[in-house]
């Protein structure tokens, strides 16, 4: 009996938003391999395929389950009946447990296509379809891409120019440094504003690929026009290397009561935002925080930038600035904390299990025909009839 219980110890809830998924989990040997399979499936799948069965999504579900298990899988029998782990995945797990490696994964790691796709998707502004186009037209290096530059977007040109910097992991201290600079600037424009580091850093990651900052003000409407002013200051301080400002109309900014039914896999929202690259002064975070905390004046920011200029060193960092009206703040916070798989299942679960529509703007109860406003992240989970999963356990 004991043996039987031990073999069946892995029972998981179907949606990853129902599970607790820490950053450090017990099945790294397995997830390292499935991460390669998942990535490769994304490179291969055309966007048309994803309307039907998606191998990439299937692997993402396997990964989310493995990351959430309370202990290491030691026998394939333990996961025989576990949701989302199909026959092919079980075979791979068995091979990994027995051989400590998997032939299919090793072949992918050696394949030219996988390595070139990985290189090309590492260019800021280039998604999978762009990378595939470059690969299919015979390009094999970044130099090729730079030379055949007829159809490069502006973002891609900057992505290529700052490729090395942007492919260095962003450190948590650097995220805090950028937050201090933005908070400082923003506070001088609109006192009482909040600036929050979201994305992977909020989930406890110590490194990331970008810095996601949510900007909001307790007074609804006070945030209108704020982003333009922040960008002006960042520009005056010579911190911006490239950026794209997504303005949106008032009606788009506010979540209307009409259910629009966005696709549940979409991460896109209608907040006013800026996606860009900043030249981050390479100085100690201690100094930045000290200046930022002691003095919120323009001069202190200028000192900071002059200091960096005198040292003549900066690194390019990807930054997202998102303006969130106060009434939508906690939904925006959940959406921008992620991770993407957690969001995906949260939205799917809301739709399928509760007949509710969730986005980064709000939650709409389709049965009652009303919008559910929220004053905390906990309240969002309460409306969704889910246990409160802290950000550190949303690493699905
Ligand atoms: P990272 O930066 O590689 O360490 O990983 P994350 O988790 O920070 O990923 P990132 O920066 O791409 O996105 C942060 C979260 O925000 C992610 O869970 C999904 C969400 N997100 C990303 N882009 C958008 C967007 O355009 N709209 C919305 N609503 N959410 C987005
Ligand atoms: Mg991020």
C-alpha cells in the first residue's frame, strides 16, 4: 500500500494557476531537456499550426507540471496518470531518468537550424517568424543580417547594434537602479506616483531579459499624459537609446463593460506603454539608490547621469514602462507579473470554469453581466475562487 501511494504521489490540479510553482524546483534534469524541446517546437511551428494542436504548448504544459511537483520524479510510473504528460513525454522522461540525457534533445542542441533560430530570436525586435525568414533566406550569422538590411525594422536595427549588451542578463540590482531613476523623474512630475518592478524580478528571479515597470497614481486620471513627460526627461538626460511609445485612445485605456472576448492566449493589453532601450550608467547601485532616495530633484538625476558620463560607461538595457490607471492596477499587476503560462491558464480557467473574462484591465463576470473591481491582488484571486498564489510561486 505504501509503495502504491508513493508511486501515485504526483497528482496535480489541471490549471497551473491552481498550483504552487517555485523558481527552484525538484526536476531540473527533466525541465532542462523539455525547455529545449519546447523552444525547438516554437521555432518549427508556423503560426497557422497553433490554431490546432500545438506541440510547443504541449511541452509548455509538461514543463509547468514538472516545475510544480513537490519532489523529484524517480520513476516514470509516478507520472503515468499525471495530467498533461502524454505518451511521448513519458518516453522522454524515462530515457532521461535512465540515461541522464535524451537523444532527441541532444540532436536538437547540435542542429544548425535550432542554433541559428536561437541566435536570430535573440535580436530585440525579431520574433520567431522574422528569425525563420532570415534563416530560410540563407543567412547564417548576425553579420549576414546586418549586411542584408533591406527589410530591417528600426527596432531590429537597434537590436543588432546593441546585441551583446541586450543578451547579457539584466541583474536585479540593475532593475532597481532603473526603477530609482524612473521613480525619481516621475515623482518630480507627479508626486505620489508608484513605480513597481514586475515581470520575472517580482517572481523572485535574480536575472532577467528586461525591466518591466508599472507606473500608476492613486488618483484615477492623474496618469494621463504622464508617460510623454517621463520620456521627455529621460531624453533630456540622454538615457534613451531607442524607444517605441504606444499611445492609446481613452476608450481603449479604460476597460469597457462590453465583453470583447480577446483570445485567451493573448498577452497584449491596451495600456499606454513604452518599449525601449536605455543606456544604463554603469555605476554602483549603492550610489544610484543613495542619490535617488536622498533627493528627488532634477539636479540629483543630472548628477547621476554626469557621474556616469565621467566614467564613460553604460550598458544597453531593455525597459518596458507601462502606465496603469488606478482602477485597473491590480489586474495589470497580475498580468505583468506573469509568468506567461500562469497568465494563460488564469485566463483559460476564468473562462472555462467561471464564465468570466480576465485581462490585464479587469475581470468581467459574463453570467452576472458585471465588472469586478479589485483593491488588492488577493481580491483578484478571491473573485477567481483560487488560493492566493504569491508571485514567487507563479514560475510555471
Ligand atoms: P524575463 O524578462 O525574461 O525575465 O521574463 P518575464 O517573465 O519578465 O517576461 P516578460 O518581460 O516578457 O514579460 C513580463 C510579464 O508581462 C509576462 O509574464 C507577460 C506579461 N507581458 C509581456 N508583454 C506583455 C504585453 O504586451 N501585454 C501584457 N498584458 N502583458 C505582457
Ligand atoms: Mg521581464
